[in-house]
């Protein structure tokens, strides 16, 4: 680990102690109650029930698990397996896929694509390594940063992201219906144009979990994030600020509402605040797919959700401006999302 300045270190260590204290509480029996939505029969008689469950999960949590989602189970297993095999490669092999950290307008370096280890840069207390790919627009795909020494890797990721695309569209339709809108209300906003990324995270056993977390508390910038996991570690924040573990359910996908969905819904649905912890014995691999607007897409509350008693809480912004304003400014982003005042991210 990188040596840290004492003052900064002390603050971070306090935060991490709090994380661990919470972790202990949240792994107690009965504390893993993140909603589970079963899509079995969603195109038939159960649709009404499913839509109702989604509404409740979105209102109360912003994160939920989905079973019988239609993504072939063998593909889920294969994707996780390929990600695990990649992270098992010697570090010299993984580093061949490294890209430089790009210092954008944010003080924190941003990884665009490729392999990185979180010991670098400012996030040294976040313990782990990642592989990130831009999936769409397709011309931004850089296959040079996909592992080539795992023979099935590319085909598996390509099949997985194609299935994810269908699943996310389906979720957007069900979420639209859960808001009382027609099923294409959300997809119509983006007209099929998204920025999609896949991020595989590996959190190795930490020599000292008391001073490391996998990823600290945050909400995603996305419209929707889908997480594939098979090991404990992901935690979701309840609306009253407590933490619950998202206990892996075999073959389930975790759906996390992102900030853009909060803005689109005029805060009817809030983005899910989450984090990942590490363990001293077990490693953990998760595969996240993020569906985001294009950088120049305007994100404003959906007009059909507004009315005299529901004035717009957000003025609207391009996704690019949102990222530039809040890249590494978690507190500012939270304040903006919560404020309910029509400020523009550009004013931050
Ligand atoms: O590893 C996980 O389960 C969550 C990772 C995450 O939240 C992220 O990469 O944004
Ligand atoms: Fe996240």
C-alpha cells in the first residue's frame, strides 16, 4: 500500500472503522432483505404484480435482485469465470492491458479503459483491481484492451453484453410502467443511444480488512447498473442510512438505479447508494455493466411525471457536464441530488 499523509490517513481510517463496524451489524441474520423481484411470467398474468414489486423496490431501496431474468444462466457462470481467470493471470500479463490514468477536469484520475490496480492514485485504501471496457458506442470499443490469452474471454464478454442490453431494456420498460408511464417512456428519452461500459472488479483477500474497503460509499453516475456477483461483499444503504448486505442469490442479477434515473424520475426513484467490503480470507469478483446516456445527451425529468404539484427538481444537464461536475466530488453530488433545487451541475 502507498504511504499516506498522517492527517488524511487518520480520517480515512476512522471511516474504514465505521465501515467494518457496520459490516458486522449488517451481516447479522435477517439483515439481508434487499428486495428480490421474480420475472417469471412477467409477460402474462404476473405482470401487474411484478411491476408493483419493482415500484416498491425502486421507491424504498434503489437496489434489488432479479431472478428468472432471461439471461442464460450458463452465460452468467461463464462471465464470472472468465473474469476470475483474468484476475488470476500474472500481474505482468494484466498490466499489458493497462491504460494511463487520465486526468480530466476532476482532481481524481479517471480510468477510461483497460486494467488498473486501485493501489494507484488517490484511492489507495480501496483494495482491488479492475478491468474496464467501453462497450458502446461500438467505435469506442478497444479490443486491444480485452484479454487475448484466455481463449473464450472475448466471445463470453460479447455474448454477455448482448444479453445485458436486452435485460436492461426490459428493466427500463418495467420501471417505466412502475411509474405509471407507457413502457417506452424511458427508452424513448435516449432513442437507443447509450454509453455502455463493463467493469470487472476483483477484491483479493486483504491483509488487513480494517484498513481497506473494496469501494467506498457511492451511487453510480449511470441510468442503470447491473451487478453480477457470487460472493458476499456488496452492501446497499437503506433510505435511513443503515447498511444491508446484498446476499448473492444463485443466478440472480443485482439492479442498481443510477443518478440519471433519479433525475429522469424527478426523484420519485433515488439512485441506490452502495459500497463493497473486503474480506481477510475470501476474494471477490463482481462484473458490473453500466448503461449511461451519451455525453451530449440532455437529461431532464420526464415531462409526464411533472405537474403543478410536481415541479421539476432538476434543471437538466448533459451527461458529460454531470460527470465533469461531480467526477470525484461525492459530497457535492449527493447534495445536488438531494437538494431538490433547480441548480445546474455546471454551477458547481
Ligand atoms: O463490486 C461490487 O459489487 C460493486 C462495485 C461498484 O459499485 C462499482 O464499481 O461501481
Ligand atoms: Fe457502484
